[in-house]
C-alpha cells in the first residue's frame, strides 16, 4: 500500500470532483473561482504522485501547473471583466483552505525528502502555488476594474 | 510491490474526471463557459497522462492547456463580441 | 449511387474495425513492465547516453518525424498570420491603457522572469527529464504575455518586436534542417545522431545532437506562439472594421 499515491488519489478525486461541479454549474463568477481552485487542488496531487511513484522528475509537472495555472485564471479574470453580467465575487474561505492544502502537502514532502536541492524546488513550487492562488483570487475580486475593451 | 490496486484506482479516478469534464465541455453552450470547463479538462488530462507514466505528454498538455488555449479562445470570443457590438452601434 | 457509397463506407468501416480488434487482441497486458518496442527504444537511448528515452525517440531515433511536426506548426502559424492580417477595410485603434490592481501587476512582473527561466530550464533539460523544446517553448512564450495580462497591450508591444520573432521562427526551422544536413555532410544519414560526442550520461551536455535539436525546436515554438498570439491580440484589441454607412 503506497500512502502517497492514496493521498494523491483522494486529493485528486475530492478536489477534482468539487472543482468540476463548480466549473460546470452556477453563475460565471462562481465558475471562474472553481477554475482557480482547480490549480490548487491538482498541483498538490501531482506533487504527491511524484513522491508516490518515486520519480523526482515528475515534480516538473507541478512546477509548470503552479506557474501557468494562475496565469490561466488571470486570462479569464481579464477577458471576462468586460462582460456586463459578471459580478465580482470572492470566496476567501475556500481560497485559504486551498492554500492550506498546498502548504500542508509541501511541508509533508519536505519532511519526507529531507534537506537538499529537491527541497528548495518544492519550496519554490509551494510559494508559486500559494502566491499565484491568492493573487488570482484577488484578480477575480476586482483586479481588473479599470480594464475596458483592452 | 503489494497493494497494486491503489495504482489502478487513481487511473480510474483520473479517467472518470476526464470523461466527465470533456462531456461537460461539449454540453455547455456559451464559448466562454466552454473555455472554463476546457481548461479544467486540460489539467485533469495532464494528470491522467501522469498516472499512466507519460509525463512528457502531460507536460505538453499542461503547457498548452492551462494558459495558452484559454487565452486563444477568450481572445476570439472578445473579437466576435466586439464585432457584434460595433455592428449594433452603426445600425 | 448513394447506396453504392453506403456499401463502400460499410465495407471500409468493417475492415477498419476488424483490423483494430485484431490489433487490440495482440496488445501487451495493461500496465505491464515489458514491451518489445519500449525495450528496444530504452536500449538505443542508453547507448547514446540520453537519460530521457522520450527525448531520444523524438530527437534521435525519430528526429525526422519531429521535423514534420515542426513544419506543421510553422505552416499553421504562417496560415494564421495571413488570415488575421490587417485588411484594407480595417483600421487600428489604440486601446485605452488598462488599470490593473497593484498586487496583480506586481505578481505578473515577478512571475514573468520566473516563468521565462522555467521555460529555458525545461528546454535545456529535455534530454534528462520530462520536457523539451515544445513544452519549454510554450512556457517561455506564455511568460511574455504576462505583460499583457498584468499591464496592458502596449507594454507587451514595447518588449516584443514582432519582426524579430518572425525571423527567429524561420531561423530555428532552418537550424533544425541544417543540423540534419550536417550529419549528411559528415557521411551518415539525415539527422543521424553521430556527429557529436555522446557525453557523460545524465549531464546537461549528454545525448549528442539531442540538446541542440531541442534548442532549435524550443526557439521555433516560442517564436511561433508569440507570433500567433500577437495576431490574435491585435484582432481582439486593436483592429476594428471600418463602419460602412
């Protein structure tokens, strides 16, 4: 029994199902928030998979997702901002919960891996993930108010 | 290795998420909402490739699907909407 | 006539289905550790000191395929550039400068260099770990567009000379072909990985010509994506149709 894979499966299944529900139903504002939370749910799962399969190279996937996931959310935040029906909403409770999940996974992997270059990379991914998640939430809660037509 | 079933279980989870999200993306009518579901679908597809031990393909999917495809779709949507608006203005 | 066509379709479909079923019956078991093709590919990649077998398949054993894929991307972007050019009855209107919340702007400016470096890292480590020219090129090109997302389009236009990217796109495709021709001149086959020393296994300079081909693909993909997005953003933000009365 590989506990890391099990944990990754639970994070992927639970977070993925919740994000899928959010992204397919409800008003547009809620869907974008769910899209943002996808990154924070799947990225820890990818880190846990890398540990579970014993393949440090798989960490690159989590690195790319932590970098590009928030960029994708910024795309939606910016290009949906001109829509008349889009009201600004925020879900700070969920955002902080997702950030806590990312931090918990990164800390657990750092403890398991011990100090070294891998740990620096893990910490960088954690910073990118949590920072990107918070900034994307901030952008959704009215980061592009002055953008009209651009 | 013992407990090989957990390896298969995560493949099933990822497959189900991909199937559900891809169907949902087709069912949506509004292109902007489709782009949202598509970006979700791209991320879980990359995860499916990872659990099938194909990280190279997963990386390609992640690079293209998480930011580039939504940007291209949303820019096209914006262009079409703007065109519709300017036609209404001249009328 | 219609009936004949349907019969032809049914015949072709049945033949395809039979072949697919036959192929599926001969597949190795799901998740098995041995595969005849996989074993040979791993053996060939280890013989050439390439740690990432996928990179060895893409840029060494089947480098010719990658040349084809590269030309497809090149042609597709060329087609988009022609279709999306500014037509005679269109004019450019400068978009109003955007006001972006300060934390978002700061994040974009901080994440840009990080994403750029990550893209280069993915390209440079293509022969060692998952990744390579395509993935890294897309990341590097996406990084530049953080300027559009975090500031506005004119900020991006200032740091992105489009002509340079168009030229580097073409130069990168040529570089790939030239690397292939170099091995012909050296007396072996087109794109054969025999020109350079294979280096020490699992270091940056291993794999012979694989890192060089990776770099060419990375440069091509990054420039192609920048050119493609430039035309899309031009159309979405700047180019407007003339109002006909």
